[in-house]
C-alpha cells in the first residue's frame, strides 16, 4: 500500500532510449518494380501497398484520380463488381484505393493464408479494370451526393477555402472541386488516366506483416510480368504557389451554431532544415492535448470541443495550420485567443518543465507511431515520397532531445509573425 | 486465443492481464460499470459529463494529462449507455505511472466549481458540434425517445437536452462519483509488454487502499413490449432524405446475440452485402444504407438506415427496405453468404489481436458482461449459427409492430 507522500510524488519513470527501427528487406521484380519487405508482428496477416503515380497532380484536375482508384474495384474483364466484392468479403479481407496529391495507393489487408487466392484478384483489378458505364454512373451519383452533404459542413468549407487561399485556385494543392465537375468529367478521361498511370513505371510495392516465404514468388507471378507496360505518367509541370492578397476570408453559412476556423500560412516540406525543429514548436502550440491552444481555447475559455495545429509537408511545399470549430457567437474571441498564444511563443521562452513534458510526449508518440509492422510500413511509405529513410526519425529524436528554449524562440520570431498568417472562417 | 491471468483485490477490484511481448507498449484500461442508463431522467448527460471531469485533477494530482505525457503516454475515454471506459497507452516500462493516476482518481476526484464550469462549457460545445451543427446530427435525439418510452435508453449519452448539462451542480456531480466510481464497480485490464505478477503487485500497491463503496443495485424500469408501429417525420435543412427503422432485440448476453449480429452482417457488412448490392447498386434507391445492432446490455435495437437518392420517393424507398427484410425472413441466407459473414468475424478477431488497446478494452468489457473467458469462446458461438436461426430471428424482429421509424426529410426536397 502507498502513503500519501507516495501519492503526491508519483513513481519513477524512464524516458525513451534509443529508437530501434524494423529492418527493411526487399527484392526487385523482373519488370523493375521494387518491393520493400517489413516483416514482424505476432499474427499471420499481410498488408500490401501498391503505389502508383496516379494522384491529383498527375490527373491535372479534381475528382479524376480518386474516381479511377475507386472504380478499378468495380469490375474487370474477368469479374463483375459483385464478384469482386463477394470474393474480398468471403475471405474477410480489405481492399481499397486511397488517392493523394502525387500518387494513389492500392492496399490489401488479409490473412496470409489467403494471399494465393487474393493476389490474382488484385492483379486483375490493376491490369484489367473496365470502368463499366453503369458502375461509373452509380459511382458518380453517390459521390455527388456525398459532396453535397460534405459541403454543408463548416469544417470542409473552411479546409477547402484555406487550401485555395494559400496555394491559389489553379495550383494542384489549392484546386477545389465544384459541383459541375461531377457532370463534366467523362468515362473516357477515366479510362485514359487508368491506362497511362497504373503501370509498372513509377510503381512501388510495400509488404508488411508475416507474408510467408512464398511472397516473392507470388508477387513475381502476378506483378512482375515484363509484358505489362503502358503509358508514361507525367506530373504536368508544377506551378508556383499564388497566395491570396487578402489575409481574411469569411464563408458565411446560415444557421451555424459553430464556426470552423483555419489559421495558417504557407511553409516548406520536410527537407527544409527548420522542418524538424518546427515540429517541436508546433507541438507546444497545438500538437497535443496539453498544448497552449487546447489549454487556453478549450480548457480555460470553453470556446471549443477541439483545437489543434499541424505542420504538413507536401512533396512540393507545405503549410502550417491551426484548425478548430468554435462557438459561433464567440468567433472573434477565439481568433484573438489563438493569436495571443502565438504571440506568447514569440515573446516568452518556453520554461524547462513544459519543454521536458513535450520532449517526453513526442518521444512516446514516436514509439506509438512505429508500433508494429503495419504502422511502420505506413511511415516507410510516406518517407519514400521524399526519398528518405528512417534516418529522418533518428534525426528527429536528436532534435527533440537537444533543442533549446532559445532556439525555439528564434524559430517563433522567424515563422510566427502575425502578418504572415491567413484567417479563414466558415460559419459566421 | 487471448491468454490472460486474473486477480481480485479485497476491495472488489478485478484485474486481468494479457502479456504480449511483440510490442514495447502497454495499455492500462479501467472500465466502470456505469453509463447513461444509470442517470436520473431529469439529469441526463451526467455519465458523459463526469467522464470529462475525471481529467480535472484528483486528490493528490493536479493534472491527469501531464504525467501521462511526461512518460510518453496518451490517453482517452468514452461513455456509452452501459459503461464508462478510461485507458492509457504508454511505454511498458512506465506502467506504474498509470496505476498512480487511475488509483488516485478512483480514490477521490478534485471537485471544484472551476473544473465543473470549464467541462460544462466543453460538453455544451461537443453537444453542438456533434449533434446540432452537423447535418443529420440530431437523429439520435429523435429516434431514441420514439423507440423507448420507459427505459433509460430513451436518451443518448450526450443527454436529452443541453439544459440538463447547463443546470448540473457540484453536489449532483459528487453524488454521482460516490455512487458509481468504486473498486467493486470496476475492472482493470492490462495488455502489452508486461508480466502478470508484476501487474498484480502494482495493483495491490496502488489500489488496495481504496475502500469499496455502496453502489446502488441496478433496478431499471423494463421497457414494455411495443405493440404497434411508431412513426415520426421531421424536416431539416439537409440535402437528402434519410430513413431510419429501429426494431427491438434482446440483450448482449442473450444466446441469440450472435444470430442477430450475423443477421446484420448478412444485410450490410461489406460491399457484397444484400442491402448494398440491391438497394444501392442494382436499384439505386439509396446512396448509402446500413444495418447494425446496438450490442446493449439491456434489450437493444436493430437499426436499418439509408440515405435516399434524390428523385426517389420516400414511400418507394421504404417499401424496398421492407421487401429486403421480408426476403431474409422468408428464405434466409444462402450457404456461401453465411460462411462469408462467419469468415469476416474470424478474420476481424485476428486483426484485433494486433492492438494491445483492443485486447485490454475487450477483456474488461467481457468481464463486466459476466466472464472475461468468453472472449475466447465467442468464435464458437458464431460458428454455431445456422441459416435457420437467422431466418427465424429476421421473422421475429422485422415486424411492423416492433418498428419505430424516423423519416428525416430534406426541407426543400420533393418528399417534404
């Protein structure tokens, strides 16, 4: 049993020691596709990601990349949509496509024993999708409905406007879909994009879990074909960003009880030398539950259910953004409180106690993010886009441990000048 | 198979440990046998408000979150109609910190007016953000009182009305704590890179000094059998009509729970499921459709809900749903169809074992349901379900007299 004194001080604890990352194996397929292998975990399950250069940037317009990705699963030369979904469900597996700016990722998660049955299906989907007319229309109608409903949500209105304001409406990162797009896109465009971009050139495969000893043979058989070729994906040339002249934007939505806020600025990607140190500053500002923003805007003033900030890296740029949905009538008070906390980081150095807490929290987060082969493979995949490896995270650990309050204050002075920030409000 | 070890303290606290050395983390999960169903009908939303207050500091510890962050952990909580759950996920070599924190707030919470004021405002904002300011957000507030006239499931965990939270007093909150937050009313489950004996030792060290408390014996009013269909139509500023049908079913611990669960899976689990293929793909009457059960400890609900495609009449959409429900009640699932949903259950169990959080939480829930060992017997219950069982369950559940239907119509749509 413990004494009151024990209860007041609390037990001893250890801070995260050296980081150990899973070893990454791999091999090449006969057609040149590189496969990475992250083996580990306690269950005989596999997660396989196929990365294709088929994102919004290659598509050159909104909606196209994600439409192709989703419709691939809705019918091939050999199987109808119903047959494909029945097969996936029968094996209790998951197959889906996620589209991003610079690529689309097809992911299969299943019991390893079912790989010999499921990999032929994935091969069929990747190489022989037919984009049947009826399926196309069903899909477009469904997506249009979802878009209309999503457009009612203040958080989506704020997010779309923010990207448009920071990058410019013609920029791939700033382009927002409009309702008309659902009618102007054609099935021919969809088929053409699929043929050009779902090809071995630029494709990468990542396997995680316990895929068994046959995995190289299986992948070679289904995805290593030298006769599988297609178009030459291109990134359509990359424009400069063109931020809005106006720093304040209000998107009114009648009847809103809350307003969604996005306060932020353009920044850079994770190659920049200040990127990692800024992650520490960002965590203090709004990157965890005990952050300045959560403490003041939620806990002290009760103006919101949630508020946070993130520094997001894209392949060709980046942003720093604070996001929240706040009490509609108190929107100005919330904006002032946020700006006040930003200014405080410029004016006052962080004290050692708070810095120690953030260091330990960030190190714990890293341990969590790398827990297990599936989590580790997600990080590995995100690093690939930048031509980086886990060394990035070793560097992050050192910075987290060694950065000083003085350095943080210098970063704040450089990157948190109020005149550099945009304020977007959706609501009232 | 989730291997686990048991121990019980003299004050009634039950402890379960599942060792897993494939991860450097551990999850310490504390589940209290109190939920929204234990609230006074004039003071609803308390269990959830209370969950928030648990983070405001305890007798010896000013802030709950800071020590967690300091040891590299993260934590969260949830409240349901039946339970309130708290967990900390942290590097396994620091689990003692979790024992310190959880035991101190089980011992005595810091009841201050300041803390109540802040959390009151946060919960009110949550009410607005999730239930009032989102399209379709208030569906739970409408359907529950329709389906339940007497039982406390008639209100959602957020509460019946914002005013209940606005009027909560510090005394109300203190009474709630001493009535329900007790070692004899909780289960502590730990999963991850831990050694069972060490966990039991820590539990004795930190929790044995907490006295057991007088938890009122639960005696909730029984919902009388529904004898005729109930209907409610509302109009809202939303882009599409939504239909929601709720049918009364049994309790989580009833033997036919597994039958009802697979019935919902046959109807709508996965893109190859019946409702999705027929109503969304083939007939294009809905842009989305779902069937699911509540899994409540007291008799719960089977819900079928769908978002109607623009241009489709609500009557046609509704008729199509009834047709599907009557088809499965008449012919039951095919052999492959049944095998498919069983396979999904099995593979989900395997995937769930990759998370120490999942394992700890489920061990605790199964223990409060009656016996943690059930977690390893579940799969047999699912395997034993036959097509006949499912047909019979569909026939007895999907009757109009057993149905509460909400027609949630777009204000300027063609159906309103």
